[in-house]
């Protein structure tokens, strides 16, 4: 750690934190510290996984590079807690902080192509990421890389059953919510489809508060025909427990919700948010007319430059604003509610003619 001077914290998670740092040569890098729960447990399993797979994916254009890694005893932690430190290139944005940089369909195409190219680099090696979300997609000068490989696994070497409690809840596919322990790269395709919606609308479509709520939000949009087309879902352990008892539409509502999207964009989304056995591979998605027809994707360098911002920093700003609101008003603190299906028409109207 003597080689680095920490500038500020730019990320935080269950197993550690990410810092912006400066090297002795005055280069800016990111330091990702991953802690073990106690010193008797040894090195963090998730850190070893990430180092292993980043090494395997070295040289892939849309995967974050691993510059170095080492063991460090953090004296600032009680008892001198051990951690693995990964040295990574510093990216000033993630796709949560960068969402306002995507002004139109050409920019969205550019971002989605890069995400799918990164997934192709993984899936061609039989690796599934299992936590694709905007916060794990980093950007610098319009170039996007996939980061955070702690949940990554090889679906041919590490045989089933796989845990279903992977992928951040809002981006978790329906089959995993119902308890599937047999899946592959199609789980990443679902998550990428939700990133597509977020790039287009600036909002995550399914902001469930619980797994039951998440299932309900998904089926409100995709309809109960989704289940009829996937009879294997009914055999999964949590199907009866999580299936909503409320009235739900029978058919998909995607076309009505995203009425301002063109036919190719809607078709691409439908091929990503469909039953697992029907989802296109990333190579098939990259060949989709959405990407091949006019207007073509812009160059990464053409994506609008915006101030540096990560999800961690954005949350801090939002938290401070809420705290200020509490101190300056006697009104009850307002907490933003998750986007509901009825909100989608309003969201789509915010972008007339763009998509």
C-alpha cells in the first residue's frame, strides 16, 4: 500500500470498498479492498474468484483489466483486518452516474454493443457474470467495461446446482427468483435487457422491495403467458410461494409501455426479457437489426462527457439532500417510491422521437 496514496472512496459493497488512488508515478488507479469476515477465514473467496477470472479475461476489450493484486493488513480496521487489494484502472463513471450521457438511440446502441461484447468475451469461455447491473459497468471516455467478477463462475467446470440467490434483486431473472439452480449465460442476458431499459428511460423498470414484490412487478409487465410458455417454472421450489395472487395481465405489456420505441428496439428487448430457453445468445443479439440498421451506433468518443460520478457518490449526495430536507422542514422525509408499471407511459413520453 506504500506505493499508493488514497484520494477518496468511490465505491462500497458487502465485502469491501473501492478507492481512487494515486501511484508514486502520479498515475490514477482504483484500489479495490476485499475483506474476510475474520482473520481465521483466510483470503476472501470472492477476491480469489475475481482475480482468477480477471486473469483469464486479460486483454478482453470490454472487461476491466487487473493491473496488480496483493495482501494487505489494514491497520485502520479494528485488530488489523486482512484484505486482498486489487489494482484496477480508474474509471470516473459507472452507468448509474453516467445515465445522462446517453442522449439518444446512437449512444444507447454504442453502450449496449460494448456491454454485449464484454459478455461475449465471458460467455465464449463459459463464464457467467451473475451480477450485471449499471453499477458494475464502468465508463471512461465513452468506453465501457464490465467489472466486479466476485460472483462469476464457469458453468461447465463448476457443475450444477448453482445458488439462486445471485444477481442483485432488481436485475435477477424470473427463473432464479423462483429458485432455479440450473442456468447459464442466459441469466446475464436478462440483466443486460434491464440495463437496456435503464439506458433508454433513465430508470430501472423493476425496483422490487422483496422477492415476492419483484416477481409481481415482472409479471405485471410480461404477463402470465410468460409462465405458460415456461412450464419448467412451475416445478421450481419457490414458484407457489412467490406467484402473485393478484390479477395480472395475460399478455406482455411491453409494446404499450414503451410505445415510443421503434419496432427493432422493442424486438431486441423482447428477445432479452423472454423465457430463458427463448433468449438469444449475445452473438445473436449483436447481429440483431437494432444494431445493424440506421442509425448506427456512435463511437465511444462521441458519447457526451459528464462530470465524474459513481453510484456510491450519487447515493451519498441523495442521502445528504434527504438529511438537509429533514433539517429544513417539519414535513415527513420523502422517500422515492419504486417505479410502478403505471409510470412507464410517462417515462416513455419523456423521450419523444428519440427511440
